[in-house]
């Protein structure tokens, strides 16, 4: 008799893939995506050298992206937002299959189905990790597979699970440096069960992981010694911790504050439910403890570091890989009443977020196609362009193919540096994006305003940050 096929994980996977591909080309590339595309254009032989000297990421994601672009060219397919983002949407959707198998192994099929469904419709997972040319969906997939094989190794003790754990842990370390914090959480968990597992196998695993990352060691040492991360104008706070959990739960882009009574009550309910799940665990290897470690240790370290000078930039997307583990933590106590209530709220909030993401034209990650369209329609050959944020140059040039002169200024620019422009151009197009970070006082716009009249101001909203709107100002020189 043939074995009956379980259709539930494949139904959840199909739903997840559809939601991640639907409208995948809605937003234009944003600065990080354009930067990644530019790096891989350097060629496969130059990627690691460039990353070693000029970046702070391991090379695996960039090697994969180079090969994907090469495959698209071989198939004569255009390098559009849709084609370039598809594999990362697939990586995100595959995580739904993994969360199903992990939850089923640790608990039961009912929790597995609920967890897979929640991850499939998670607006945050779709918008921040499932549809952009970034390493987060790839890293998230390797992280989930690492956890899955780690638990199966402890649960069944088979060599194939040890091999799977080592392979996917190493792949995660080659994809993002946050994997080292992730690995630390796993090591803390393993310490509790050293008496229940083979010490020999544990030591072999550690040795294999160390040997696996030896080729990456020069990059790690160099980046630790010389890399200067982005310095924020405003340091992070521990409020970011609550913001992150709320965004993971209710879905991007709902723009809320955790200090309102309703959301504070929601957070309290989530924490009480998580504690209930940990307390009632009767599994021999306490998967709830593992999930809590890989969720809260990276979150605490990253946010704590962003609160201490020099302040490094913290964004929720940096830790999007822990979202599936966070979902499992509060879903675990199902079918308790609090969990059912959280589930209903989660579904409503995330469907609302997805509806706004798909059908509200203002909810996009970036609006560079529209910025360029304004210039193509209205700018003349005698005009000039000022980009307030120099980091936006690559993404701007990705879309803008005309030959107008482009000047890059930020908050450190002196008034003297504008003299040439003020003398030689009667018409200037000022483009500001993420000005809150590079020029919080809008110094360049104020200097221009002293010598030019702003004819029209166009604001293109950006859902990633309410302060990160793209602004195009048409400046005409005073007569």
C-alpha cells in the first residue's frame, strides 16, 4: 500500500510562494539592493577581495547572486526586479516547509499547520525577507535548517542529522556574520544536554564547524579590526526591542508605538503565553528553550550594541531570520485561550498589512522609478541634480540613464562647495532620501533655498520608515 501524502505542508508552501511572488516587482530596487547588484558586476574573481576591503559581509550570498545573474543572462531573461528577486522569495517560502517539519517533530501536526500558516501570511516576513535582493531570506533558510537538524540530532541521534546541522550552520556563517550570535545561542542550549548526547559527537561537530569557517577567518579578523559601521544621529534604545517584537507579530507596515495601552497589553499577553509554553513543556530536549535562546539572545545583543557608543545602526530586517522562531514560541501553547486570541489578532493584522502592501500605491520600499520618471519628463539638458544621500547614487544611476550632471552632498558639505553649482545652473533638482540619517537638519536644502525658489515639492512615501520618504524639489534660481 502506498504511503499517504501529507498535503498540508505543500498547501502552506504554495500559499507562501504565491504571496511572496505576487507584486514582487511593485517596488523599485532600493539602495542596498542596487549596491549588491553593483558588487556582483565586479566579477566572480573580485567579489571576495572587494568585500574584504570595502564591506562587512561574508561572500556566499554574493557568489549565489553572481551565478543567478549569469543564469538569467544565459537564458536571455531581463535583469528586472521580478527575475532578480524570485530566488529570494523562494528561499523565504521554503522556510514554511521547515517550520512545519520542526513544529511537527517537536510537538504535533496541529501546531505545525498553524505555525506554517502564520509564517506563510506574515507580512513582515514577506516584505522584509521575502522579496528583495538581500541575504536575509537565504540566511533565514540556513538558520532554520540548522535548528531543524540540531533538534533532530538530539531527538534521534542519527549521523545524517549531525551532518545536516554542520553543513547548514557553516552555510549560515558564510551568509551573514549574525550567524555567530545564532551559533552562540545554539551552543548555550547544547551545554544543557551534554550528559544526554555523545561528548565525542559534540566535539566532532565543533571541530567540523571550526574547520569549515577557516577560509572565512581572514575576512572575519579584518572586518572586526577595521570595519566602521554606520553611525546613527540618534542612538538605539531598548524600546527597539519591543518595536521589533510588535513588527514581527502584527506585520509590516502598520507603523505603531509600543507605548500605547493596547499594544503594551498585547506584548504582555505574548510574553505570558511564551512563558506558559515553556513552563508546560514535557519534551525531553525542551525545544522551547532552544527557540527562546535563538530569538532573544541575538535580539538582545544587537539592540544592546546599538544603545552603546559608537552607535551602530539597528534595523528590524537585520534580525528577520528569528521571526519564525518567535512565531513558534507564542503558538506553542495552542489550544489555550490566550493563544487562540493571539492567533485571531495575528491573522487580522497581517492580512490588513498585506492588503495595504499590495494595493496601496504609497506602501513601497523605494520609489526610484517614479523619481526618475519625474526627471525624464520635466528636466532639461541645462539642469543639474543634487543627491542629498551619496549612498543613493548607485540605485539612482541604475534607473537614470540620462547625462545630467549629478552632485553628491551630505550634512558635512560646506556652503563653499555649493558655489560652483549656484553660479552655473539656473535650475536644480534636489533629491532627498533617508535624509534623517545623512542630513537631519536639511542643510543642503536650506542653502539652496537661500538662492533658489522651490517651484514644486514632490513627496513619494516609503513604508520602511515614515521619515525615509523620497523627496524631489524643483529649485529655480532667484532672478
